[in-house]
């Protein structure tokens, strides 16, 4: 402000103080999520180091492939069901037991599809069967698939905790499940570094995540219990959003898991281990997204027209991204040797290429939430179609000649192009809501 009589300009509060105030405000609202996701990120890095050193590149590649198929099927049927339930809650509808039952049905459907695939003689006798190590459907694999059904219950609990802004319990749910999995992996792999023990540890994680989530969200349940009429009403309430979210998820699944399958077929399983190790080293960046997503969803469901995304982008996301790029570039090779060993040094270049895609995702993850809450999620699905086509075309062209580096470039390029498309949609259709 200016002092009109003296002719002397009295400066307003420094912009730096305003920035710090804004950052402190966000930190106070997300401190539980930041704490839990920071812990998860550290555990994840330690876990990757432990697992790859216990299993080695070849066994680690086999584990990655074995889990890829169930992940594809289960994610196609139930991933982001929490978004669907959150939209129902936003409309003033409470369907606690109905949501759980719906997740149970979708989980059982995915389980049956997985059984069909893993008992199919064509798969067992093919080269993929050799990569998966499948001769017969083992009891351990069946148990793992059953626990994936239980894990689907977490979609109900996550949506309820986000809606009620109970982010502390949300944080407790995530970090507790990860800690239990980490302890199980250490105990089991030290005893016997086998693929079966890795699956058992993942089974413990799925069970914990599903059941503990229901326990934490139980206080928000209604007392009506499960009723057929209410379940029919729930299906009617989510029909439109579920279809859009499922379409969105299925379209985006191809690059998420097809990359390792393609490498296994075209190159070899050891290259899968090298590539997946590089991917694991940059995946902790996603924990920033996981940290801010529940908070942002809660903001948009209540005061989306008042929330200023430009301030959040400039003062929080951009500095974090610049810092991450510098750290990986300067310390990347040392990180690889420290977490893995010199056998994995070939993962440096794929890691740096993947880093570009993951940082782009971090800078733009918020666009999806705006599309979701403005009933424009279909445009995210269209972006994923572009993403998948770009990835497949580039991967087929580059994987044979450039191996893991070609796959990494294909994935990052697909991410960047998808996010550019989504940003254009945001600017042309809903940017006025955040200005």
C-alpha cells in the first residue's frame, strides 16, 4: 500500500511471506498424508533394494510378470471404485454395505477371469507360461488371488474417509498395510527367497488393506444393513460414473503392465528385471500424487470453485519437480548401486527417461480430479486412448532395437502427450472455475 501524504512507497508484505503462508496452510491440512506417504516412500525404496538383492534380476522379473496379469484384471474391474462411491456420497447418498457388496462382486468376477487365464493350457504351454513359471495352478497363487478380492473393500473405506475429511485414518490405513507387507517380505524372503513367499507377503498386504480399511471406516456406516432394494438404488446411482471410470481405467491399463510383458517376449526376463528396477526407482514420485489426491478431492467436493490450482501448481508442484529432476540427475547412479547393485547400472538411462514422464504426471495429476468432479472424466479416458496408442506404436518400433530404453521412452512420451491433451481440455472447458 502507498502512504498518500509522504510520497514514500511503503511496500506490501513480501511475496515470499505469502508463499510461505500458503505452503504452511497446505502442510497443516496434509501433514498426516505427507507423513504416511513419506514413510511409505522410504519403505518402498528399502523394499525394492531388499527384494532385488534377495531374488536377483531373473526371479524379480518373473515376479513382476506373474503379478502383472492379476493386476490388469483386478484394476480393470475395481480400481478407482472409490471415485465412484465418492461421487455418490457427494450427492448425499450413503451406501456403505451396498458399496462393499458391489466391490465383492467385481472382485469375484476378476478372480474367475484370473482362474480361467492361469488354468488355460494355451497359456501354460506357451512361452509366457515359462516366463510365469506356471506348470499347475499353485495353492499360493490361488490364495493371492482370493486376497485381491478382499483388497477391493479398501475402495469403499478410502472414499468414505476422504469424504469425511478423515485423512489421518486414511494415512494410517495406507502406512500400516505397507509396514506389515514389508515385515512379511523380510521374514519370508530371508527364510526362502522364492516367488511363492513373495506372493504370500503380497497376500498379507491385500488382506490387511481390505479388512483394516473397513474397520477404520466403520463408524461412518449407516445402520440399515444390506438390502436388495438399496443395492438396486446404489447400482442406479453409480451406473453412469462407474461406466466412465471403468472405461477410463481399462484404457490406461495397457502401458502400465504391457511394458514388462512386451520386454519379456521380445528381449528376455533379465531385461524385465533391469527395466522394472528403473521404474521402481522413479515410482516413489507417485507418492506425492497419492499424498495430495485425497486432499484435493476433499477440496473439490466442497469448495472446488474457490480453490486456486494455479497457486498450488506454482508454489508446491513446480518446486518439488525441479528438486526431483536435480536429485535424480546428480545422484542417480549412486542411488542405483546403493539400492541395488552394479548389476543394475544399466537401468540408469531408462530411469532418467522414465523420470520425465513421471514428473509430467506429478505436475498435471490434478487435471483428472477437475475432470472427475465436473462430469468430464470421459476426456481423461480419451487422453488414455492417446496414451495407449502412442505407447504401443512406439514400443513396437523401439523395443527390439533399444530394449528397456526404448520401452522407457515410449512410456514417457505417451505420458507427456496424454497430459498435454488433458491440459488443453482443462483450459478450454473448466479453467474458469479455478481462476
